[in-house]
C-alpha cells in the first residue's frame, strides 16, 4: 500500500474514531431525527450501555488508525 493511501485511510479512521468517541455523550445524540420520528427508540438510543458500546467502537477505530500510522502490517495478509 502506498504511503499516501495509508495516511488517508489512517486519517479517515482517526476522524471516525474521534467522532464515535465523543458523539454519544454530546447533546446532538439526544436531539436527532430518529428520536423525534421514532419515540419508541428513546430508551434504547439513550441507554448508557449503547453509548458505551459506540464509544468502544470509536476507541478501536482510533487504535486502528494508530496502527496504520505506525506502519504495522498483517503478516498473514495477501499482498
């Protein structure tokens, strides 16, 4: 993989990860289209367990970006 592509993918992963870490705890999470359109989803979407799961996915994405920036490659990957 070329260096430019690796940097772009790393930046996209980093941006998505940071967004997933902070978005569930922001006011935007509580005031969105789905909560207004589907009020039966309110207990599920505002659950701290779901927010924690989304934050965990964001942290995994940030670690993936860090791994991409460091340059580790999967030795089992087919080139």
